[in-house]
C-alpha cells in the first residue's frame, strides 16, 4: 500500500482500547493503516512524508467543544483563534453561535470565513433563543448538519443584552428539549445557573459597595448552578432529550451530575481548565471574570475528582478572545470570559497527568473521544483507527514551558495562565494528514480547515 505520510515510532493513545506502539500510514487525509511490526512490515516510504515522533504519545486530535468567536470579524477570528487552537493541539473547533433571528441569515458568511481562514476543522452549535429557532430546527439539521443546540438558563433580561443573548424560560426549554429528542443524535447544551436567585444576591452586594471578583462569585452561589443542573437533567429525562451541561464549576453541581448519571443515561457534563486551577481570590482580579464565576479551592479539587473517577465527560475552554482593557470597569458591567483553547491540554497534562496521576487515556477521552461521540463526529473524529481522519496531537510530557499570551497568537492580549510553567505540551498538531503546528509554530495553511456537517 502506498501512503502520503508515515507517522513513525508512536505510542498511540487509542480511547477505550489502550496504548499501542505503532506507526500510522496516512492516505488522502485519513488513517489508511496502523503498523505494529518492524520497519520491514511497513509500506515503502518512497515519495511519502515521514514523521518520526520518537516514541512520544500520540492522541486523537483535540476537540474544543466550547468557544465563542465572531463578535468582531469572522475572518480574523477564524484565522487567529483556530491558529491558537492548533498551537494547543486542537484539530476540531466548535463555536456556539448565538443570534436572535434565523441562523439561515448567518451561516453562509460564517462558513465562507471558516473555509478561507481556519487552520483546523470547525463545527457549530446553535443557541435556541426564540420560537423562530424551534420552528427552523429541522432545517438546521438537514441543511447545516447542526445537531447540538444551546439553552441559556442564566442570560435573561438585562443579563443577556451585554453579549447579545436572550435566555430561555422553562417553557422554551421544555419545548426545545422535546423537539431535540425527536431528532437523530440531537443534544441540548445547557448553561445552568438560577439567575433569578443570583440577581437578589447581586443587589445586596452592590448595596454594600462591593466591586471585586470575589463579590461576583458570591453573587452566583454554588447552589444556583446545582439547582439548574437538576432541573435541566429532569427535563431531559421527561422528554427523552440528551443533555450536555456546559462549564460545570461547583462541587454541588458535580454531586447533582453524579446523582443523575445513575438514573439518566444521556446526562453529559463538561468543565473548563480555569475551574480546575483558579479561585475567586486570584490576584488577577476583574480580568478573570467569567460565567459561571470562579469558585474555591475545594471546588477545584472536587472537579479534579470528577475527572479522575470518570464523572466528567469533557474538558473545553469557553474561549472568548477578550482584551484586558474591556475587563477593567465595574465587575458588574464588564463582559465575562477570556481565552483558553490553547491551554486545555497543558493544564491537563501538567496539573493532571504529571501531578495528580490522571491517565493519558483519560486525557484522550476528555479532550477528544467523548466530545466526538456526544456531538456525532465519531468515528470520523475522536479516535485512532483505520478510516478515521488523520487528526493527531503529539505530546511531550517532559517539556516545560511558560505560558505567554504573545506566543499563543489569539486576538486576546492576556491569558489567566501568563507566566505559569506547565510540564507537558503538544509539540505537533496534524489535521487530516497535514501538519498544522510543529514545536509551537504554525506551519500549516490558512484555510485548511473544513466545516463539519454532522
């Protein structure tokens, strides 16, 4: 068999199967063969590109399941944010699209920008904010291949206007879930926070003159998340709709997830790196504002427990390419969010694998396999097997390097990990058989990425 590329001397991390010492033959962007024997058993490399990874771990390409781009320029954000993603070992980039009108008014523009500028493959989730979206849901599936839809339980009224989002009441939530349940492989993504209760806490703190990051966290206490997690999964159980809770941040929320996973097979959950590493007392202050807010060290450790014991399904970043200057006003007015795609894997490798004994197999599940299965990309993505896309992330578990915002390449001029040294980094990113990142530098072609119709 002739191949276009040969990935040699790899320790393949194959989710749910184990670690396989092998080499991979790539043809036309897909995995054509996996060779476990000696060089003599492999096809001729004549005319093929040969990449020797020197016995390093090779994971299925990372899937960033949660980002928010397009608030400035679609072309520039696809270019810069997917480049940053590739530097972090990400090969598939999901974006949450939030609009109040028909998504048919926006898709062609987004698709064109992505096809022209994205370094990695990309997909979309659509936010459900009105009855228009319910009416058009079947069209979104048939025409755009979108099968995942987001419900904002928190962004109601004034809360959502700052970022152009309209939250949902329980009626829209229920009807939306019922429609998704009727789809083939549909899933509801839910931002779970009880904002009606949080508003009252906020009013009291504002009256006290509080204007600090910790006050913001106190205004949205842990039980607000846990209560909405219970409600979302309950609605999912009643309607038969798979529910994926995004950015879980609290130990109480995790307890709720554990309870529901015992009785509802389609209960899924994501957390983010910053909920594993940062607290409301961080000296970063207001630039670390995010929704849900940062919590306590006890919450951090509880979530690490959820990663170790298998309760948490995915780790994604809730990436927003924010500039520091936009975050320095009143804590109650500044927009939430910060960049994070490029540091998902370094956090899990350094703080998880090297410090806490998280297995490299679990890292592959958390950053690729589970997201591919939940969002209907498997087995094209999320695994290493013949016929799958040749998406790989090569890992050096011993590489130590400090995080620098300027090296990441995002539009954002800061990172909450600035200067922090992580041990364990992606050193090569391959998307459909093409090397996009090598040794921290983008070497791939702008526009190599393709839209993923699911």
